[in-house]
């Protein structure tokens, strides 16, 4: 998985009782766009280091 700053990341819900989680990638800490990522989650505004699993999808952000 590779990402850039300002890309969006979505973590798919494990079942219908939960919601997908979405956030903005603020910083890429791995080499060549690899995880971990510093993410600001849209549901809480919390920022945290995230190591995505197979349930995560990267969406290209808008160019700055």
C-alpha cells in the first residue's frame, strides 16, 4: 500500500452494525509512500499513527 500526504484513507466496516471510518493522511512515515501514516480521522478529529490492514483503501487526494 502506498499513499501521499492529503490522500484519504477508508477503513471498511467489519459488519453492518459498524460504519466505515474515513480520514486524511497528514504524514507518510514509511519509505516510498509505505505505512505507517499519520491520519486525522473525520469522525473524531483525532490524529494518530495508523498501520492499515487489508480492510483499508487509499483514495487519491487533490493536488496541492
